[in-house]
C-alpha cells in the first residue's frame, strides 16, 4: 500500500522530501563505509596504478572527460562484430515497447523479435545485448583494461569494482523520446562514474551522450530525484549552451559522472552502439538487465587487479552455465 496516496495533497510533497532525504543519507553512509573498506583493501593488495590527473581534474570540474584512442582498433573491430552477431541472433534482454497501450504487452514478444532489427527499431528506441561479458568476449578486454581500472581507482581514491555492464543499440525511428532520452540523474550512490566505448563513431546525428557541465556539483531545489527533465527545462535553469554533446570516435573512452544531469540523445540518422561500464565502491541497483556475470575460466585468467575490479560480478562455473 502506498501511504502517500492517503495523505492530504499539501503534505505529499513534504513526505516525498523526507523520503528522499532519508534515502540520500543512507546512500552517503553506505558510500563512506564502502570507501573505508575498499581503501583498506587497496593498501593491503599493493596494486600499482597509472595516474591520470587530467582525467580526474576534468571529472571533478566538468563531470566528464574524453580519452582519444584509448581502446585498440582490433578490440573495437571484434566488439563490433560480436555485437552485431548477438543482435542478429536475438541475444537480448526483453525489449521494452516505447509506446505503451493496453492492447499490447509491455515488451516485444519472441515472435516480434524474430522479425528482425528493422521491426524492432519501429517499436523500440533501444535494445540491450544479454549478458555482454559472456555473449561478447571482447568486452572483457575493455572492461578490465588498465586504463579503465586506473582512472576509476584514482577517481574514488580506493579500488572500485564493476557494478554493471550494458551493450546497447539505440535505433533511428519516429518514436517519442522516452526513458534515458530524458535528462536525469543517477542516484544509486553519491559518487560514482561510468565509462562509454563506441564500436563506431558517434556525432550529433547518431545520438551523442549529453551532460550538463557542472551539474554534479549544484542542482536546483527539488530537482535531485526528478528524472524526466526536458532540454527546455535544462536550458531554462542552467542556461542556453549548458548541455555538452559528446562526440567520439570508435575507440575513444568517455568517462562521465552520472550524478550530473545527462541523457542519451535520440539518434537522427545513424544508430548508436555503445558499451557502458558502471563502477562503484559498493553494489548498486541496476536499471537494466541482471547482475553482471563472467565465466569462471575468464575470471581465473585475470590478474589480482582485474579480479578485484570483478568483486561485484557473479562468476559462473561450467555447472552454472549448464543449468
């Protein structure tokens, strides 16, 4: 039962604020405890990391950074081929139907998915590859690369771990903006970063990642928990030109602080494919997909540094896979 429905209208906003404040305080306490624990682990394990001060400075000041050509071209080509194969064989999480009505299920059926990508693109804005760390082996080379781990470690001041991994394709269509096309903030932790890698170039016409510079440091009263802001809302508050649209070449590494207002702009002429890596000091609730998983054989071949970065990932034994 939703108790707020039984409150007088003038008290609902107060109840909502109290609820938000309580959750925010809990997340800050959770982060602080996790930071102490992970920082202690970092000292014990004595794992060496390369410093990226310019990236950290940009993240703190602007909320994002771009590292050109960080991922080898052969890895990008492998990712592109594996992703296309996974989408072609319908190895995807349930695909959310963008326009909802009472006559159709919320998700596309297996029969609809079997009609192929052209059909999917007419009914959904985005599709996610299922269990990308298993389905597309090249993702392991990116997610557990030194540059990703080192940047994340320097940002947190402690050894973090992967909290989620998505491999997605955003389609060109006439459907309305929905979900991540709206400006929002991620509230699962008071401090965390995510990484983006694109299998193909992303520009203004292929749905760039958009972020409001500096909005991780300051938000209007009442905006912290609202995840459905329009471009007009943002520009009325932060000013015209406050939204930075991040274009990137295949192989560039984009790092962003998702506690800033951000969105995935709808592609206009070219579909957008992206690998998204969420990191943190404690497990967080995921908006898309199941918990990240990797095969036991891949985990056992990792270095200590990589295994630590996989602390929140489920390791699948051969017996698990055969269930």
